[in-house]
């Protein structure tokens, strides 16, 4: 690993140290069968909503950290699944489940090659859950945006998402237009390809190479995500070569965002989010006040300025919050248009319109 990490040309394509770190952690977890048993149980919950996906049951009373006893899957390799509607439905569920595992649950099978997928009783069984990927909440949200960028073919949006994924990095040598042009060229290249070649996994791997060549370091976990998607899409293409992975991703995103919108309408959740926003605003104002109060001399003038600045900041913060919520509501109204639940776009549109009026009134009142 040391020799590989020392090669500057290779470092421009892949972050060797981070990738080896991720693989090392995954291998250590894979050697502990009690961890794999827990992974099997968790994955069973993740795919419970899919009638053509399953995992073997675990016999916990017979299992130990050195021994794993589970249900025998008496099937055939997934590539030998018999032709029919069940095979096509299972292929679509397999691909969608990985979008769900990665972007919603943050827990995914990190080695889903065809040898770890078995066909039995009209279902695809996930085997060998020793190597899994785990993603935190922030990264899941960013990957959801990444999928949306692929779906909508937005190179500017995709470029911005890669900046979010990279966090703090030295952008002094970055050429934004050239970087965005290469990202856009990548999307155009795959969008013109046939369905069998139009796979998000390889695209993510190629995108990571472009990002690193421009000095935009993406998280190491993205390597595992790209690898897993590449493997599962290979199996999906073998099961049903007519599947469009972008179409599957788009429809999954619609349902996922619709579900998230419903959850946001919950009074308890809205109260919690409001309290978080209030706490962040309070901390921001306290920081500003401390900075102002730290200035020496002319205390009366400083207090006056602090008071005026605080009023201005609070007013601006209130208007910004109203504007953001109004924009999100109007966006949600458009996004849920055509939903079977017709009250949703009406509710979002009404809230957005009312908040826009409140914002305009507040701005005119302060002139």
C-alpha cells in the first residue's frame, strides 16, 4: 500500500489510503460472524417491503462469533433464474433496493456480485453479508442529491454536489469551468449509451476519477458505493437488459421525497425542526454579540450598534427562513404534481403562496 500511495499519478485517480482504510475496516468486520449475523437481520428489515428480495434466516441460538448457522438457500445462481415476469420484477426491485440501501437506510451490501445472489422461490437472496457499507445522515442526503443530478442530467448541480461531498479542500488550483465541462461530458457520454451500458455505478467511479484529478477529494465510502452499484447493476442487466437505471432512480426518488414530505408535515417533526432552527439562530446572534462586545472603548456606542445590528440580523434571518420555507413548499408542490394524493400539491402550493405574501408584507413594512 505504501508504494502505491507514493505514486502521484495513481493518487490523482484514487485516494489509496482512504480506500485501503475502508477495505481494512470491512474485512475486520467480515471476520466476526456475530457481526455478519447482525448484518443479515438488519438487511432483512431493509428489504422487507420487497416481495422478490430476501436474506437467509439466522439461527442465533446455534451461532457464535466463529460460527454462523443460517437457513439453507436451495436455489440456483441468480443468472440462471427462469424467464418470466417474476424475474423482471425481481431485477427492478434489486436495483431499487440498492438506491434505498445507500440513500435512505445508509446500510448496504458492499459485495453484491452475482455469486452472492441466489434465486429461490421467485426471490433473490442476498448472501455473504460480511462486507457492508455504512453511511451517516449527511452523506446519505448528499448521495440522494447525487442521484437526482444524474436523473435530471444537471452537470452544474452535479458539480455543486461533488463540492458538498468533498467538504473543505484547497480550491486555489481548481478550474471550475473545465471541471464542470468534464462532468457534463461524462453525463452526456453515458446518456447516449445503450441501456446495458448506462449504469450509475461505473459513472460514479469515473466521476470520482475526474474529481480527484482536479483536486476535489471525494469521501472514501463513495468508492464502496460505486463498486456496489457497479456489481448490482451488472447482475440487474443480466436479469433484464431493458431496465433503465436512471428511470428506476428517478421513480425511487419521487417516492422517497414524497414520503419525506409526509413526514415533514408531522406536527412533532415540524416542532423539532423549528426548535433546531431557533437554536442555530440564537447561537449565531450570541457569537455576533460577543464579537461586538469584545471591542474596546465607547461602550455606549457599541451597545447601540449591537442592538441595531441584532435587530437587523433577526429581521434578515426571519425573512431568509420564510423565503426558504416558501421556496421549498412551492418546489414540493411542483414535485408532487400528479401524485395520487391530490391534496399534497394543493397543500404545499397554498403554504408557499401564503408565506410569499407574508415575506412581501414584512419587507414592505420595514422600508
